């Protein structure tokens, strides 16, 4: 019987030819998947590399641009001779005159009439020196364009249109990117430590017509979005608080940015890093330097915070 079964089973055994015909498709499928994955990962690698290269090149271009503009500023400053203050003439009674552009800003203004001032920190280890612009066409134009209006992810420090630099508004905001390369406003993150603030408390913001010194009195972080989906407070709206009707409004704003906004039952998301012991008084002019912060999130979890360095004009 066994011999009969062996004979019968021979009819059902796959031939060597059949086996050979079945193997290639399996091997071919494996190779196709291998090469497909290779192409996908290779493309991802190339795209990532292209992005990083583009990021590096745009950062270098921005550094070169603002270094050259600072040389123009420095050369104009060196050529400046002591004269009467802008808006006055002679040594007799003060006469109202049309404002004149500061000598160190004349050449820079000729390059771009959106220039409204120059921000500079005069410390050896703090290379933060930039022209500040205010677009005449679009509020956030300079978010993605450099001083010359060329597309660049580093942008250019700018003032939103609801702030008046020259009057000025009670609180003026200057926005600047926090570049991971260390460029633009990235070094403002050093002010999260009180020890750093203690050694670097002042900086300068010169408008087109006047030179001014500011002293930092508050450093805090908050979320960018003001409210969640239910209308509850989320990020503190410091950037929209630019003029105050009375002393009470002003004092509340100062208390908020020094930390009060982030305490209590209806607190905004955020944190004041330390107490400087400096409290501006009604009538003082405030300058707010604002940049990105990467630990705060919007209600949907998107990383979208703001680091704010706030200063009061002292001269």
C-alpha cells in the first residue's frame, strides 16, 4: 500500500521547475521594497540636508547684512561732532525746528526708509546690534524679510504698526527672531538668569532723531495665544498694551509684567523669572523686546511661546 501511496504522491509533489518559478517573485518583491525604502530615506536625507544648508546659508547672509549695516552705523557715529540737540538751534532761545536724522543713521535710512531706529547692547560678549524697521505696507512684513526686503528666515527686528516710536507710545514693542544658530534675538535668552541681568542691565535704542538708554526691569515668558477655545486667559497680551488712559492702568500693567499676570485664579500662562527691584512710574516710557520661547505652548499643544525683556527709558 505504501508503494501505491508513494506513486500517488509523486503526482502532487511540485517539480523543481515549479519551485524555481515561484522563488523569483518573492525575491523580486523584497528587492523592490528595499530599493523603495532606500529611495525614500535617501530623499529624506537629501531634503533634510538641503534644509540645513539653506538654514545655514540664510543665517550667514543675515549675519553679513547686519554686520555691514553696523559698520555704516559705527562710521557715522565716529564722524559725529558735538552739536546742539535735534530740534534746537544756537545757544539762544529754543526754536522749534524740523527733526533731523542722527548722523549715524543717515546712510542706513537712505538704504531703507522703513528704518525707525537702531538697537544696540554695548557689551563685549553680547553682539546684539540691529537696525529696527516698521513696514509701511504690512505689519509683519519683516518677519520673513531682511532689512533690504529680501526673503530671509532671520527677518529684521521690527515694530508693529500700532506702536508709535517717535511720539512715543507708552510701551513700544520690538519683535525679533530667536534663531537656534544664536543669531538675531537669541541672546536675549541669557536674561533668564538674574546673575546675567545684574551685569548687563542697560542697552540703547536710538530713534531716527534721538538717542535713548533703557534699563531692564522685567523678564518673563508667556504663551503667544491669548485665550483657549473656551475664552479662558492663556498668553498675556503685553504686545497690545501700548497706551494707558491713567496711572491705575499703567501701574497694573507694570505689576502684571513683573509677575502678577501669572498668579491667582485667572492667571495667564507664563512666568516672571526674577524681581529686579525696579518699578517704572506713570509717565515713564517702556520698551519691550519680544522673541520666541520654546517651552510654552498654545492650547492645542503647539510650541508657541514668547520671551519678553522689558525696559524703562532712563535717559
